[in-house]
C-alpha cells in the first residue's frame, strides 16, 4: 500500500490553521481580567464585568441573542427623529442611496437638517422613532461622532434598527428602554467634521455593526423615509399608547397647538380614570 504524501502548501495551511485555533482558545477573553472572588449569589457576587481594559464594550459583529430579541419592546408606531412627528420643520439634505462622487459611494442613510440650514439646528433634540432598546451608545470613530443605535421588535417578531449619528451629545445610557419620541440626544457636527445635521439610518439586522456612511451595496440598510411611512402604525388624529405616560407627566399643560380636539378628549378620559 502506497502512502499519499501531502503537498507542502497543504501542510503549511493546516499548520497555520491549527496555530490560529490554538491561539484563540488559549488566549481567552483577556489576559488581564481580575480573578473572580465570590459568586455565592447574584447580590454578593464579586466578579469582574469582563469589559476590555479601556472600559468600552466591543460591538463589532456583536449579535443579539434570542434573549436580547425577546426583551425588546414591541414598536407599534414609528415617527420621524427630528421636527414634528411627521418630519415637519426639517429637510433631507442627502437622501438614502444618493450617489456621492466625492465620497466614492452611495449614501447609506438620510442627512436631516432643521429648515434654517447650516448650524442653526445645532443642539436640537433627536428623538427615538419608536419604542426600543439602546444597543449602542458611544463614539465608534471621530467621523461618526456620538452615535446611538436602537433595536425595535415589530409585531411579527422581525427586528429593525434605527441609527442616529453625528450627534452633539447622547442622553440615554446603553441598555436602557426608550419610548417613541423620547429625546436620545442632540444634533451635532461630529467633532466639527460637518455642518450640524443628523445622519439617520434604518437597518434590518440582528447585530451591531457601524459600517460606513457610503457604500457600493446597501447590505442591511433600508430607505429610512419609506420605512417610517410604512410603519407609521397609528391614526394621525390619535397618539399611540407609548406617548400617553409622558403626556401625563408634563410640567406644563398641553395646548391646542400640540393636541387636536380628539387627542385632548382622549387624554381627558384617561385623567378621569386615574382620578
């Protein structure tokens, strides 16, 4: 019986593969994590949080688990992230998938501005488009600036993400639940890289991946304006349930400019029920 000899290139590839697997296995999550002192119970546990040494969680290619998806609140209605609920008092300076020759690709989101243009909208509130959970809050790069990513669960179980970038500040912590129209940050300039505006994206994804603002392929990005129009989900003359708790906690009464007669009547009924 003759023994078939492996090609030298195959031996090299196999050796490198085994070496890489061994390095990944024995390297572990970090070589500088403190030892676990006690795990007697969850209240007295004395264990490291297993974050990297710089204290920043790693999100690249992070996938939401089944538990993460199940914990997402159901998003029953979607609104615009700036201006009025339907996007009034704003304009789209660079729409989704518009070709930008200078950047060498198609725009992966919408660039939203206040109607004054330039930096007149600097510091304006940015609000959550729907009920969701904060799955990213930080600065992935100087060009992105302060960025928030929310995950939303639709009625059919599908997960959508909304991304808000170039912000001046972030006002919600990682992992928190947010309600539709809740302030999550303010319009910024991404560390002075651009005139003030909000880069807004909608994605079909179960993971967290910042990606690039310009691309040759849409990948998991979808048209934000079309998505919000399709998912509005509530009559225009009545607020969705998610807005009512914040309405009842306002410091100042609602006025006729903010509420239609139908909305005011419904809030009056709820106030009577609370009394």
